[in-house]
């Protein structure tokens, strides 16, 4: 009888565990590289993204969501680890966080789900760069698909040689090829196969990372045909936009391969770049739609949480530049959408949100054990009622000492040399008028200053050359041991 009782207890525990696993929702975790807020559901007047818009209608979209860093590696490291760049010291394109003693054993979001009985899959770009050999890869996810990336590309660059070394990634345009030849199509196809084959008695966490609209952004003619070949698609700019911004704002974009607005205009490439970016955005939207349709066909949509995010913003001429690495809205604002169980449909939240919030939000939506070591805050209150206020703003950092604070109505920036910017996003959504020097806004600045990170560590060892260091004693910014003085001309 004792053995029978013990067996019954064990069986009951096993059944409870199996029930808990099967009752937990699946997670589809969709990343889009360099995707700014040019999404139809976010109000862009030209972007054609019907599938992402459909996802937003099924769930809640955050209209004021921002990255923790306007660069791939620090942004993704922050999201996956649940820690700010100012905590880890990872500000550049390297290092891989597991090479650092302090973070080599950090439990990432995928590992956390794996520890709670989920089978984890990944395909395309989720982490930035390589994550080690086969053994290290299996520590991050159970099953790995292909790396994704560009896929087929032209035999030679489509645009003229660009400044800063004619970087091979600096290319865009239309050329004849098939969708099936693109890395992102193959990423979606692999994800679709895993959804169809996934066991139904175990929840899954599937991460799919799309490369486009990251440069080089190539698309076939049918995607270009979605957009007019005229200047209506160009973003609004102001000729003297940078006249009231601190010189230090240029330092964050000093030694990068992305060409300035001046170059794309002089080489008749501005419209081509914008159309290429929009065309590639629509192509990726179609891949998101393929994954959503598969979930519907498999009968899994009602028990699957989908979260879609972009890792940082991207300029297309605004502030006189193209590319990333800035603390303005164009460099930080990203799409962030949740849909599925626990999420109210049709929600549109204007409260500030951060990519850092994804980890605790998924943890709560999937009823996993709470964690006390995450620096983000769960968005579940806003997912249940989009009008629920959040007291904390979104905080973006780019290199030590440079921070952007985004509240519901204001954008505040403080640079490492102490210079500042302030914009009223209600009356000035393009951030054309810097109000930081106006005494009537002193209280607003003081309120935002208090959110500057208290922890602001130095760059981690082996950081990439894009990490900017600033010496307040000499008042010199340093790129890879190369001094940048205030008297140096700004590169064109």
C-alpha cells in the first residue's frame, strides 16, 4: 500500500508537471534587424505592412517603444540578458557577453524558458555574431536553424563608392531575383517547418530573426512597385536641423560607414535608399505573415504568445545622416507588438516601453517563476489595458555617459561632455527645436535627469572600435585611440 501510495503521489506530480507544461503558451519571438518605426500600424503614411498591422490588431502595439542601445550587439545583449548596457559595459559590436567573467553564466531569456520545460528553437539573427561552437550553441537553444542573412546578392555593388572605405554593406537597390533566394524567406520557411513538426505535449519557444531591412537592402521589382518613385516617400527634414544640437551629437556618428545625407543627395541615391528600405520592410512583413498563417493553420494561435520587435531605429536622412547610432527617436524608436493569451486585442499604448521589458513580460505571460534580477518591468498591465500609466521612461544609452530619456511627451538627451537636448514630442515630433537652453523648461529637464543611469560602467574589454570614449579632463573624444577634438572638422 505504501508503494502504491508513493506511486500515486509521483504520478500526480508528473501529471501536474505535464499539465503545467501543456497549459503554458508557446512563444514565437520575432526580431527584425534595423527596423525603425516605419510600420503602417505605427502611423507611417507610406509603409505597407499588412501582416504586422494584422498582428497589431490581434494584440497590443506600443507606440512609444525604444531600444536600450542604438546598435545591434548591445541592444540584443540587453534584451536577451535583461540587463542594461550601462550594467554590462557592452556598448559596441563586440564582445560576446559570455566572454566576460561577470556575465559568462548569465541566464538569457531562451535559457530561462528552457529551464522551465520549453523546447527552444532559433533561426536567423537573434544574438549578434557568433556564439561559439556546437556545445555553446546548445546551451543557448535546443535546435538551431540557418544563420539567414542577405541571401542572393548582385555580382557588384549597385550604388557608387561610399565614403569611409566604400563599405560592402553600404548598398541598396532593385535587381532580379526570387524571394525564395533571400535569407529571410529561408528563415521563415525553417520556422514554419518547426511549428508544423513541434510536439504538442511540450510548449516551444521559437526565435526567428530577420536580416532586412538592414543594409545591403536589395529587393525585386514587385516590392519596389509598392512605392511611388517620387519624393513623396522621403522623410521630412530641416536644412539647419543640427544647428542647435551639441557638437558631441556628431561624435556618436563620427567614424561610421553610413553615408551622410549630403552624399546620398549628391549621388542621386536618397530616394533609391528610402524605396529600398520600404521595399525590404514589406518583404519581411510578408515573411511574418507566413509564420502567422502557419500558426493559424496548425490551430496554435490561441495558445501562442507572439512578440515582434526591432533591435533599434535607423535614419534615412533625418538629422543629416543615414544609419543608426543616435539618441533621437529615429535612432531609438522600434516596433514592439505582443499578441496571444493574456493580451487584449486592439490595444494601442502610448506609454514609454523598452525592449528590456520583453523578458519580464514573457515571463509573466507564460506563468514562469518570477525573477528579481531583471532590469526591465513587465508590460502585462499595459497589455491588459493600454491606458495603464507607467511612471518610468524608456532609457537608451550609447557609449558611456550618453543617454536618451524618453517619456510619454518629451525626449531628453545628455551627452558625456554635459551638453543636453530637450524636445517636446507633441508639438515637435521631428525633434527640430532643441529646448534645453530655455529656462521655462528647467523643471522638465530636472525631472528627466533623475532617470539617468546610476550605474554607468566603462566599456567592457575587447569592445569594438565603435565604442566612443570621452576624457572630461582633456575634453577629447577618442575613437579606437584616435583623438577627436572640437576643432576637428565634421566629416561629410
